[in-house]
C-alpha cells in the first residue's frame, strides 16, 4: 500500500463498506430546512470493466443553498432515507480483511454537501485558507479532524442550522447511491471520471493521467444522488472513531463514537495521489485526528429538521 504522503505519527488502517441493495425509490426525502428546496438535473455515467461508458442516464435531485456571504454559497443535497449493506463482499478485488463483516444499515434522510468544502467556503467561515493547492473552487485540504469539526460548529452558529461531519455509514450510503459495485461508476474508474494516480488503475482499466494535485470540485461526473467527487480528489473526514472491523457497529446510520483510540478518526473516498483501489466506495482509512495533509479535506451534513 503506497501512502507516502502520510506524516510521522500517523496510524494507518484500511477498512471498507459496500451496498448490496438499492435505496428504496419510494422512501421519503429528509424534511427540508426553512430554506426553500430546489431541484437540479445531472447525468449519471456507468462504465464496463474496461472503463468504457455503457450508460448515460439523466437524473434529478433536490437541494438547498446556504448563503455564506460575499457571494459564497454552500449547496446541500437531499439524500433519501433507505437501507444498504455496509461492508465489502469477499470477492471484491483488492479487498482488505477489515472491510467486514457486512451488515445491514438503515439510514434516515439527511442533507450532505454537493461538493467537498471548497477553499472559498472555508475562508468565508474560518477566515483562513490552509490549502497547499490554492484555488477558490478547489477543495480545502491540510485540515485536521478538529479543524473540520470547528468549521461545522461555526457554520452552525452562522446559519442557525445544525451542521456536522457525516457518519461513516451516511458517507458510504451517500457515496454508493444505490450501487453495489466497487465504484459508483461501475466495476472500475478512469482518470476521465476521477482524480487519482492513473499510473495505478483498477481491474481491467487502462493507465491514465496523474495530475499530481487537486482539481476544482464538480468537474467530474456525479453519482446517482447528484454528489460530486465522492471518489478521489481528496480524502474526506467522517465523524466516527476508527474501529478495526464492523463487529458491533451501529445499524441506524449513526456515527460509531467508541473505540480503542478516540484520537484515530476515519477518512473516506481516496485522493489525487493514490491508486484507484483506494478510491473504492468501500475503502476505509484510519487517520490521527490532529494530522493534516494536502490530500485531506471534508464535506458537511445538515441535520434534517423534524
């Protein structure tokens, strides 16, 4: 496993999840906030084992816009409630032993960021921009877990709405968006679809670009929920404490807040500098909460209003 960017003192662990059941299309969306909910349209791409597109389907999702001031907005997409099977199947290529056991999880509806938090959004709330790869529309990185939590607290204070990091179950449910394949695009990915180190493809996909940096959010195709860059570009913090497997994991979509070491939290999604296998929907990485890196950022969840 090539994780050369990892700094000293970092505990690395890999772990995964996988959906085996599509979310029920008749399940309800989360209750909206006082902000009016709008809809947007997008196209979903599916690929074969070689990474060639086989389907392009139009979709629609609902979202609301949070005004952060000075022309900076945060788009929050509605994720319907549903159930999925968390944990990777034994036959998935490049699977790690700590990716199980598979277990059924019921996830209530919620809102999640359409994109990872950008540098412009972070600057608007925190007054600083720690990113190494500068660009207002690029994701903020070099952010510790505690930095991300502080952002959520300040965003909640500013908006009067409760924001937090996603639970690991929420993150994967939102990432998979009803798929059961290693990636929400299908059996593999290419660098036309995801920002990762294309020198190290997955399965039968060809080699591709290695951009050696982050890219602007939203330039690659979304998943079926209308979420962008859940795969690659930057790692994303989750709320949970890292546990070595899913024995005893919550089944209600909530964060797992107990474990052997509260200082080790979870990253999901892969990044620009790593192989395709680490961008799998199931891949899971333990990371010290105080550590930072230029592949590490986050996206936020807005708690649904009862």
